[in-house]
C-alpha cells in the first residue's frame, strides 16, 4: 500500500515522540495548514530523485514547428533534454536532430527565407531549443526529457515512484528532522544508515526494465554470450 504524505508526516512525529501540537515544525494534527514535515520530506525526495534513474521522470511530448520560427520553449518542470526527433512530411519517419553549440549555429544561420528548410540540428538556449535550419514548413518535433517531479504537498500526496521507495523517502525526512528538530545526531546517523541499507536492496523501474529486456525473461550466468 502506498505511503502518502499524511502517513509520512505521522511516522516522523511518532519516531520523534511528538504526541501533541507542541511544535510548529512537526505538528500532530493532519490538517491542511500543518505541513511542517514537508520541508524534510521534500529534501529527501529531491535527493532520491537526483541520485537514481527513475523511469517515472521520463516524459515524451510533441509539438509543431512554425514556419520562419527557430526558437521553441520547452516545459518548465524540466531537468534534462535527452533527444529531439523530427517527423518527415512524406514517409512520416522520425530522424533525430543532432545537437550543436551556439557557435556552430551562428556560423550556419542566415536570416533569409531562402535559407529556410527542414531542421536537422539544434542547440539548447535559455528555457528552450533553437533549431537549424529555420523551418520552411510545419513539422512535428518530438522531444524526450527528464521532468522535475512535483514536490510532495497536500495536493500531490503520493510519491510517483515504486511503493518500496516511499519508506526510503520517509526515512530521509526522518533523519533530517532528527537533526533539525530533535538535534539528535546519533539517532539521525542510525536512521540514515538504515535508509542506506534499504536502498541497497531496491531497484528502480529503469533497472528492472533493462534487466527484463536484456535477458528476455532468462537469467544467464557469466558474461554476455558465455555459459
């Protein structure tokens, strides 16, 4: 059963021995204005997301180009762009755009309608991408990127990760609260060590899918091709 943010807050309070509404940081009541534990839980959540490759962060989206426009804004909840492809107008095949630097773009770019064509290159700029050549038609661009997962809150109550990672997030929030609220260094170190031991036995969705696709359901001992 998933561990939501209300359960995580309650677990942290119980571990700290907080039984009443006696602190502004970790209140006992589960009401919308009692969210002090969320700071510690989200710091734990950020760390876990940054350290491990979660398939849940991978997003694919498509958008049309505009004739004569070579800059396109990308999503705001965005961590890293992994690929861009363009759909051919005739056979509908997809071909990846090659990434270049700003200097290469500046050398190639000519601000002329005669130079417009199907884009084949791109580079990252500010909060978007700039393609070359400037589109001469309406093409479909498909981008794959790693999104920044939304923070845990009263409206985003359950981590979008496999359920076995929920306790890991809670424990990360707990040892931070032990330091920030209880000033319990020894307890924080013990909790952090326990969290690390749990992580060692876990895999992400990405890890599981790589194993499944690689072995096709069969586990072969030894290196690839060896029995």
